[in-house]
């Protein structure tokens, strides 16, 4: 049962990354007037906001793929699911930190909650032993 719950959670976490990819690509708005990832402390200064949005869209889609593949790997009892999910979680956290605008307002709109979830996933995967 734990395997099913964890696998579903990983896949859903990946799908949330697709929502952020859609937001960054301006395919839709997650919230009215949400402009994330504009004003990224790193990428906007180097690339401008338009290129930053395109970069964020691609990176988040890649991250989503990693989480979904990890969840499927867990379901299929593949040995590679652990390194894949840890890599996806670290990649996700780094992306959101680099795309952050440096302000502590509305952190939930900027991936702040996602970073906490990524950290929790890393801890759980490291200590959790798959049963059966």
C-alpha cells in the first residue's frame, strides 16, 4: 500500500510541475496577475523575462517527466527509481531557487512549497525501505 501511495504522490508532484510549466509558458494563469518566473534574480538579468519563461517551461517539463518516470519506476519495482526521484527533487529545488525573484512575498506562487515538498521527498526516499 505504501508503494502505491508513494508512486501516486510522485506522479502527482510531477504533474504539478507541468502546471508551473504552463504558467511560465503563459499557456494559462494559475492565479490572476501571477507573473512568475518574471524577475528571476539570476535568469531574468542574464536572458530577459521572455527567455527566462521559455527556459523555465522546458526545465519544469523535464522535471515533471523525471517525477512521473520515478513514480512509474517505483510501481514497476525498478532499481533506478530512487536515484531518479532524488535527482528530480534536487533538480526541482534548484530550478525554483534560481527562478526565484528574491522576494519573500507569495512564496507559494514561486515554488516555495514545492521546495519543501522536494526536501521531504528526498528525506523520505533516503530513509524509506520499499516493502514486499
